C-alpha cells in the first residue's frame, strides 16, 4: 500500500473512533510499565481491575521491590501468566531501584534491559508515559495492519518498521490506538465484521481479495 492510501485508512479510522485513546489505566511511568507487563495476553479491563487493587498497596518500584515473586503472584493471578509476570515485575522493580533510583528510564535501550520488557512494552511505555512518537505492534496492530495491507511482514518487529516507513510520524501514536480500537471493535481475530467496516470500500486489501 502506498502512503496516500495509508493516510486515507488513518483518516477513516479517525472518523470511526474519534475518542480512541489508551484503555489501560495508569497515572505515571511506573504504573504504565507495570500495567503494560500485566497486559500480555490479558484484556485491559481485567488489568485495570487488578491494578486498581495493586497500585494503592505498591505504588512505586521501592514498594514493589520488597515483595518476592511468590508474594506478588496471588495479587496478579487473574491476569494470567502470573508466574512469569510476578517474576518480571519484581525483578524490573529491583532493577529500577538499584540502577535508576526508582525512576523509569525514558530510552528504549534502557527500558529493554529491564526484565520482562521487550520491543512492544518499551514502545507502549515511551508512547504512553513519555509522549514519544511510537507505533508499538501488539497482537491487534499485527493482525489488523496486515489484513488492511499497511504491512505484510511476518514478525511484529518488522511490521513496526514497515508502519514507521509508511505512516507520517505525527500519526504513529494515534494510529497505534486507532488500529487497536478497530481490532477490538470490528476487525476481530476470528470473525472480522467486514460488512459494517468503512474500509471495505476499496481500502482494505484483505476485503478486496475475498
Ligand atoms: S474490511 Fe474486514 S478485514 Fe478489512 S479492516 Fe475491515 S473488518 Fe478488517
């Protein structure tokens, strides 16, 4: 797809979801980091329920670093993958205390050295907590952008590179949210609702093939 059509896709999605914004709840970079680690293979709604109880008890890296993973596990169990998530959250909190005086670093390089923080989580934290232009590729962005034809690579990292090359930098962050909203509300993993999708009139490559 060329840049002009990609911009039309973004414009259609903006019309459809004028209120698109992050659906995870957080108030500072530390909460953003923890909520994003918890959100792997879990709904934002469930993460929000868990963090509403967790953050008042353990509001920062210093408090969380004092826990053992075993103590944290029951508090985050509902989010799934809780064994690994607890291990990573405690280890990341200890690293923040030990190396950054409890402050979440604002560079991708430093973030990705923290336990449990990969390309996507680092991108979400940079975007949501620090206002960077980023277009992190989660499961929705990966699926939907490939269906539409905004990307065709077969890994999230390569899809992110393609989206960065195709889309204007000033739409990256909003585009991330727009594509996620579309994936959650219309272009579902199993049964995309193409009949009511505004991209079905010549903008979505998957729809044009079928
Ligand atoms: S036309 Fe169908 S496949 Fe394409 S973006 Fe819309 S819902 Fe998804």
